[in-house]
């Protein structure tokens, strides 16, 4: 069931649905949108973590928190119902991701049932959400932000499962941009970050040298608020372009 937390935003506030919003990049981006008084619909698997984030952000804006697994069609229907209740959708952020086994195995040893789960979360769930929501997005000329990875384009040993699922997401994004020209559809590589997922990819290693997810948010906001065309972007390139202005 959705959990409503409220601080009513200004009338006509834009609405964003952010998956994987209880930690890492999803939480950081949701926080930035809350500061801008977006109405937020937030999704994550851990109900306690999600409720804590919703409670924090509700001091700034209206938040609807719907805990569940994006790979579950029933959860996606629940998110669509929350969006319908909000009355509009301006931004869909497909950030929820599944790494797979830790430590990362070579493809020759990757359990196929786990690989199916990786694709279900990283590739099929974003498309499933868009299939439910593209009409609402299209009515307002909305945007889709699909969080990708450099592993989608670079052949890193051990990253074949996760990387190929993100490569598929990249291609889905590109085709959707052609099929839905009234929307802006972005795939974005945020780069290495100090997140739970990145730590799981490197168990036992010290990843404190990686940047915090909040440092990536200004680059993502260029896609959310700017006029860049649909396409695949690297957060590092967006940040460099902004610094050169």
C-alpha cells in the first residue's frame, strides 16, 4: 500500500517517479527534486529505508512512497496507481538496479536464474513501467531517465551480466526515443560512485575514494531541467560541459 507523506507543494508542481529511491543515486536525486518542490512518487524494496527517506523529504514536498520490487508487475501497477492519483507525470527515473552475484563471476559461471533476475530488474522493469506510464508522460511532454553504466559499453571481466543488461537498456532507450519523439528519453552513465551496489561489486575493498552520489546529481539535473535531446550521456561529460560555460 502507498504511504503518503505530505508537505503540499505549490499548485502545478511537476511529478517525478524515482525507483531505487531509498539509497545511493536515487535518494540523492530525489532529495534534489524535493528541494525544487517536485511531487515525488518513490519506490524501493526496503520498506523501512523507504519510509525514512519519505519522512525526511516530506518536510519539503509531497511524497508518496510505494515499497516493492520493480520486477513485480503488481508493484509496477501500484506505482502507476500512485502516479494516477498525483494527476500527472513529468519525469520517470529508472534507477533501481540489480548487480547479480558478489563477487562478480565470469559469464561462463554466471547462474542463469540470477541473470534472469538481473535482466528483470535492469531491463524489463524500466520498459514495463514505461508501457504503463507513457501516455501520462506523453500528455505533458515528459522525460525518461534510465540509469546505465560504463559496463554497458566497456567489456570488463566479471561484469558481463550486469553490463549486458544495461547495454540492452541503452538500446531500448534509443529505440524509445525514436518511437516516442514527443518525449525526451535519456540513458545516463553516472560513473563510479560510493554506493552499496559498487561495494558489492568489490567486496572487501575500500571504495572511499569514489565520489558520493550527490556529486553526480548536478549533471543529472541538466537532463531533467535542460533542453538536451534524447540520447546517451555520461555524467562526467555533462559536468565538464557545464564547467566550460
